[in-house]
C-alpha cells in the first residue's frame, strides 16, 4: 500500500474541501478501497475518512412515501430494516445475496454504489487495462473472459459492474443525492455508472470532490412489494459475485400486469435495464410466452465479448425465472439462501434446495 | 503523521499511537498489541480468518483502518473466555470437532458469536451455513461448525435466560 495523507473531516463541507485536491479519495468502511490499495490498483495521495460525518447513517421516510437512505448506512442494517425490507423486498434480497455477513456489517450504501469492477485484469498490475491505465489496451479481450460483459461493452473494455444492490435500485428509478464543490445535485443511479465506450477510465458520472450523501427510492417502487424478486447465479452457493443476476417486479391488478420492472446484473459495466422488455409486459396477462418474449427483448442486443456466449442464454433464462417467481409472489420470509434460483414457494413448478446435504 | 486513538479491547481501555495511517485493525492487534489470536489469512476480506467484533458486530479486521476507529470497542478471540471457563461457542467447537488444523478457527468462532448476536438464523442449518459463508475452512470442517453454531446458539440463549432470572 502506498503512503497517503489521512484526513478525518468533521463536516460534509470540510470533507468536500479536503477531497477536491487531485489524488484524493473518500474512505467509508474501506471494504473495497483498502482491497484496491493493498493490490496497488488504487494509490491515493490523500484519504478523506467520512465515517465520522454526522447524519449520514439514517434511514428516513419522506412525506411522499419515498425512502432516503444515508450514504453511511451499513448494508446489513438496511437489509434487516423491517419497514425497508417489507416495502422494497427485492432490494433487501439483493443486499443479502452480496458479499459475506462480515462485509455487509461494514460496507456502506454509498460505497456499494462506487465499488469497482472485479475484472481480474483490472486488478492485476502486470496486465494491460484501459480502465486502470488509459491507452494500454485490454488483456481481457483475449484472456479468461467467460464472466465478462455481454451487453454495452466496447473494444476498449469488457468489464462488468459487480454490485447486487445497484440492480434493483436501477429498476426502481432510485436517485443519489450528491454534494460537491459546485453545490448539491441529484443523479439517477442508472446514470451514475457509465458504459465504457472509448473512455472506460471514466467509470462514474461524479465530478472530482463530489460526495454521495444519500440514496432515494421513490414511493412508486413500493407498489411492486407483493411481486418482486432478485435472483443471482453464482459459481458457488454463496459469497460469490454474480455470473448473471436479475431483478423482476410486477404490479398486478385484476390478473393484468399494470407495469413490470426488470434489470440485469453481471452483464455490463452498469446495471442493465431493458425498458422494451418491461414495456412488452405492461397491460398483458402474465403468461410463460409473454415472459419468454420479454427475456428475448432484454437480451436482444447482447453479444459475446469472448468465451461468454453462455451468459446470454443464462441471462435469458434467469429473466424468465425471476418473472415467474415474482408472479408466484414475494416470499413471506426471506429465503435461507437469498436470491436462490430455486423457489421456496409451496406449489411452485420450480423447486430445489441448496446442493449441500 | 502521528495519531492517537482510544480503543476498548476485550473490555480494557487502551490508548494506542498510530504512527502510520496504513495500519489495519488486524495488524494493530497482531503486531502492535500482541494479540495474535486473530489470524491473517488472505488479508483481502475473502477468507474471514481475521474476523473480530467491532462495537459488537463481526467484521473483517484486515479491511478496517485502525486510524478510523477512535472510541470503538473491539472483541477478539482472547476476550471470549471467562478465566478458565470457555465461551459457549468455544466449547461447542470442541464438542463438535468444528476444526482440524485450527487456523481459521478464531475467525470462525468470532463470526459465530456475531451470527448468534444478530439473531437471523433461527434453528435452520441452511441459514447457519449461509450466514457462516464469510469464513472459509480449508480442512472442510463445515459440518462440525454448523452443528457447533446450532448448539452454541441454544447455550447462549440458555445463559441469557439464567442471567435474566
């Protein structure tokens, strides 16, 4: 780890002033940043520790029914927050499918949004990586790339965004509240992470010194609570990043889908929201054929970036399954293995269990 | 840089000088405070060997900067037993063969103490396994670990009832 100046500001304005200097980073729990620093991927000159900033660790319900989550709320506290989990169950399920209990106890909401890709070439300093070192190339293109992007990638970068939490946030039109040297503004979570294009090093829409202070989920998302699921396929049962993940949420009335929300994780440099697939379900009766058509639309633009064509079919099937489970209904109790592709609902056609005796 | 922080470590308040902001809680415990029971496995938050309780919650001490922790309470494996009397989780790991080589064991035990305090598992072995998934055991003692956590959870609840009576 490189040497750095350590600063512990007492207020948001002090933090922003300190972090406006080039080479500065914000430190919350550090569960991603310290890992990057130990590997030499992040080499900040100045670390601005925001963990002591007052008022950023609260979950507040606003008069209009939306929820405002402070940037320093811990992932575990949000996932186990009773009212939050019953209002936005797919968000709680996504949170609980990510990382480990120890990491969820530490990791913050703001930090989760800002976590970096897990692409091995990004983390390996001996590899060419346009995201880490612009203009050097992308060793993932001809490397071990079976887990890389199938949507929105470019010749410059085929990395994926690793967050589970961000996938339902994008589906539910969440926004972040940001404060920075030029004042306060809001950014849709969908616009926070950028597709690589020809400048993959520009990962986020944040400007230098800008600090995420809160995430808001609009009240309208609560309408999906009875029929919302997040499913995640992993290479081991638990404590692994998604090969592919999907959130599906349905608002049903009189047997008709009033509106649907879908987003995919693990497929692109940002959570992928296929709005055409959502629109194809609106006003329809929920049917297997309709779900299959929506899944086809969701993956219509997908193309392999390497040895990962299988992810396209996997994602298509996961969208169908997530929609099927959403239709079955949100489980009354969080499943023992959150985001498992096997249904816990009695009477489901798709059953199964952990593959551990 | 020089910075001084106050920590309550296993119930004992200590003032600790941090001469380098890069010191993690794990290295502080092992290299500066002579508490080597907390183990360094991967040092990257992937294995759980470094698990301790920070303000009563289990975390990975390898990914926590010590400088950030002024005023915190830390509990390590050294702080669990009361004299010669083992903590119920320690006793249950012995009773159920919850380890072989023992390297991951302090982290497993601290994680189990945290899991029991969180109260999310109930008596469901599947939930215990999922909520212990942040601790890797290369010897593969998982079956014994799951049984130990289930039994320790009952023992801790029983101890609470006794204390309350």
